[in-house]
C-alpha cells in the first residue's frame, strides 16, 4: 500500500498546530504528518507531542535546535520521509493558508505527474483571499519574473503547497539545495524541471493566515530575487562545460 506524508514546518504556530493536526488526521484519505519544529519558544512542539500519544503511527515530530529556515526544514523532512519509504511527500504551511481539504486533490494529481503544485495563479485566475492588493501584485509578478529568468512554465513558481513523488526526491541531490527561504521552492521546481520530471499545477484558493505571525521578511524576498539569477547562471555554465 502506498504511503503519503504531509510535512509541516513550524516556528511559533501554537495558535494553529492543534487544529491543523486534527483536520489532516480526519481526512478520508490517509495522510501521515511530520512536523518539523525549529525549537518554537511558544510550545508548538509540546502540542504535537500530546497529539502523538493518541496517534503514534500517524503524527511524528522532528525537533531542531533553533530557527534554521523553511528550506532546511523541508530538506530534513524529505530525508526523514525517504528513510521511512514514503511514496509521496507533500509540503504544506501550518497556518491554514493552504486548505487541508485540497490534500487529496494534490495527491491524486500526482498519480499522473511527478511534481504537482497547488497554484494560486493557474487558468488566468488569482485565487488569493485576505491579501492586500500590493502583496498580490508582488507575488504574481514575482512568479512572472521567475518564469522569465528560468524558462519554467509553472504559473505559481513560489508556491509552497506541493506534492513530490518519492523518485523525484531520491534523484535530486538534497544536500546541494542552497536556498533556505522561498527561493527554496523555486530551486526545487527548477531542479525537478532540469531532471525531466513532469510538473503539473492544480488550482487552489490561498487564504492568508488569521492566527499567528507571518515569517516573510526582506531577507527572504532578496534571496528569492537574486537566487533565481544564480540558478539560471549555474544552469547555463553547466551546459557550456
């Protein structure tokens, strides 16, 4: 029987984590959950441990020392999942900006692709709720910028709601992934494209968090903007050598 793992990075998500765990566990499609917590001072990990008592084979916790970034959290989660031989691994935020009810759709689409992106911008639509117009425009044109530089056809290049087949994560050299913030999402999709994997998108509605604080900052945006150029230049250099 195939196994699927939802990886949820957390840092100070005490307001969301319990509801998220219960919601995913209650889905008709069976998903195991790995929470990768960066030593949240608000007690996020303790909530996870309490839920693990009643769900010892469904909910797991990977604790790390200090805040190390989104990308490294997912890499740690992927490695954990590969060791446990999960067939599909899904990325999802803890703040309900990604609707857990869309997890089965993401998984089902991945049966016919290698990587599936839950996209805010597919089919010429902008499916974003509770974002100010300035942030919507920034995100939309950031994806356009990434497509222009990298040549990827994905409409939502910075999306963090993604499903990977096991074979993709085994082929990508996870130790060589450089970026830690949202540029990590771009890099993983770019590497998947380079290796010839089939990438698909399905439409989702992205709803901005109502509890807790956003982790977005200027450093993350700067990394994404300049990281895309680095990825493209590295790719061109390898083609010429």
